[in-house]
């Protein structure tokens, strides 16, 4: 509870203060301004924490790092040895890029006084130089950090104020790890930005409820994990948490991703870097269909939330593409293009978990029915889950989860899950799953998959055969299969219920007639007769 309050107080303070500082800046730009600064604060704090550990260890005779009784003269020199930091997966931060140096000099850089070095840079230029220095010293961060602060139309003193705000983020806590605090701040800001940006926000942010549920269903515990529409990398972060919860090792997975938006591509890379996750996001940002960054990849797990009903995905070069094994997708809707791209990049025993608009379950236009039928006949569809409305902050389009498995344990069967009534409201607009909701759905899926302990639940779960699906003309809407939940018998005889209902209805009719007469009377008094 103390941890939760700490995080909630932190997020409220940051978001409220940040909005006051930059009320006119577009959220799509603002997120990169803020998160870039947050990243620098984190790597600088991590560096300083390691520095303090070393300083203490150099003077401790019981420590392996002990330098001797007369070490004071060269301790400072040893503290600048990058090997001590990189061996602990701490980024090397050069002196001119450390947070304290930035804070000491950024106000000076605004021109109120001559800064150290004798040159007025401006707050934006100073931040750009900081990012450049950090990238230069850490090859893993090459081309990742945002370096256009000087170009943004932001008052320089506002940048300095924002820096002071970010400085208050405490990356230390009694029970929380620094990377967990940072991860929470990132996730919170991304969610807020998604809501602020509206529909376009969904391009980089998938709600935590959906991410966690997909990861629990797919269980990417070991092997190659791929997201061809990765946004800010939420599925990879959730995979890391899943592995930690099951006492696994993050080094046992290899992360591959692709993203077309350059700034979002960098954001995802930053998200990996702060957690020490090795990743391959290709040589550059690029369109997944026309500039596939991983043409030879065959992943063990594919997790993705591609753009819903994408209408401008087609390119003439895609005609006859090897990925269209089950049929050429319609040029006006990319749903089945994404699905087939993922299947193409899945290993012979691989599993795909993706989020699509509900229309993908029943559409008959543009050859989509034939593609869906071919995929079902190939026995690839392991489960379909209908999701509640309002899970996404930026779209009301009903969504569903597809689980595709190239080597299903339950041959010729598909589990249908109707989760439309699951979850709770976070506020007036958005719904979310609790941990119990997620675990409950995942537990039923795994019982079905293992063939032990599973039973259909009317209105919620149904395991259908391919023959049953064929009878439904290969439409995969869960409501067609799960049926309606049985209501508990309250013990009141039907005749007695009907007598009570008709008596109530009679009273309501009588009241309606009375009100109608009263309205006619009042209208008549005003000279209007009905």
C-alpha cells in the first residue's frame, strides 16, 4: 500500500506540474520532451548511485574493491573508470552530462550570467549536447535519444522549469527498484499522452490490461519475442515482468521489434535501454510491410497490437508477396495483412497473440472471409477473446484477442472467451482488468490448452470444434458459441412472478394515463386542445 501511494503521489505531482509548464505544447511532441529528460535523470541517478557504492567500497578493507589505506589521492581517478559502471550494466555518463552539472548550468545558459566555459548556449542546446554526449559514450544508445530541444518552439525558461520538475523524481525507495519507479513513470506518462492525443495516441501505447492479458496467455518465457508494430515496447516490458514473476531470466529471451515512426522507435529503444534488455529493432524505423527489418526471423512468440482497420497499408510491391499464404489481403484493410505477416515470421512451434478490431472475426468483404476460413482450416486458431469496450482510452472500436498456434495441443478445437463484462471502471471513460481478472482468464485458457480441469461456462467460455465453427460459416464472434449464462433460480414460481409483474405494469399504465390527462388539462387551460 505504501508503494502504491508513493507512485500515485509521484504521478499526480508530475502530470499536474508538467501541464502547468507547457499548456500549449502538442502532446505528441511533449511526450518526447518529457521522457527524454526523465531518461537523463534516471541514467544520471543510476550512475551517481554506483559512484557512491564504489566510493564506500574503495575505503572498506572487507570489500573486494578496497584500494588501501592511502587511497584518497587516486580514489577520484578510479571513480572515473568506466569499467566499474559497465560491469553492473550502468550507463557511463560523462561529467558534462550528469544531472548536477546540468542543473548547475542550465539557468546560467539562459543568459542571466555567463556559464561555465564562457558561452551562452540556451537551455535547448545544452540539453541537445547532453544527449549527444551520452549517446557518444554508450553505443547501445546510438540514434535513440531525442536531440532537437533547441529546435522546439518552447520558451527556454520553461525548459529549465521542466528540468527542475524532473529533478524531483526520486529514483530511490525502500522497496522499489529504480528501474521500476522509472518504468511506472514512463507507463503513466504514456497513458496520459495517449488520452491527450486521442486516436493517434494508440499508435504507441497499448493499455496495460491488454498487454498483461496477452502476455499471460502466450507466456513468452524463453526464446525469440517479436512485435512488428511495437509502439513504445509495452509487450516487451510486460514480458520482462512475467519472466521475473516466474523466476526466469530476461537473458533467456531475444527481443525483436519494428516501428515506422522515428520518434516512437527511439522511445521504444529507450524503454529497453533503461531496463538492460538487449534488443534488435532493425537498422532504422520503417514500414513493416515494405521495409521488413527482420526478413529471416522466425519468432517463438509474436505479440502485437497493430493499427485497427488500417486503410493505407498497401503498396504495389506487395503483390504476390510470400507472406500472403492464406490469401491476398484487401487493399483497404490491413487486419489480415498484419495477421499473415506475423504467421510468416513465426517458428513451426510458435505462438501469435494479437489485438484486432472485432470486425476481423466476421468480415466477409475483400476476400477476408476466405482468408479467415483458410487460417481456421489450417488449425491455427487456438483462442478468441472478446474484450470489453472502453479498455482503450483513444478509441471506442470493439476489440478482440486472437491466439494463433502453429502446433496446437488441442487439435481441431478453439476456445472462445467472452470477457465483455469483465473488469472495472478506472474513471468515467476507461475500464481496466484487475490482476485477478487477468489471472482468471489465463487460468481457463491454460486448462483448456493442457486438457485438464477445463469445463465450458455458459456465457463466458466454450471450446468449439472446427466442425462447429464451419456450421457458423467460419465466423469467430465468441457470443455465437458461449451462449447465455444461466440465471439462478430464486425459488419464486413463474405464475407468481407474472402476477407481480402484471400488477406493477397495470400501476404504471394507470399513472401514465393520469399524467396524460393532467398534461391535456394544462394545455387546454393555455388554449391548446389535443
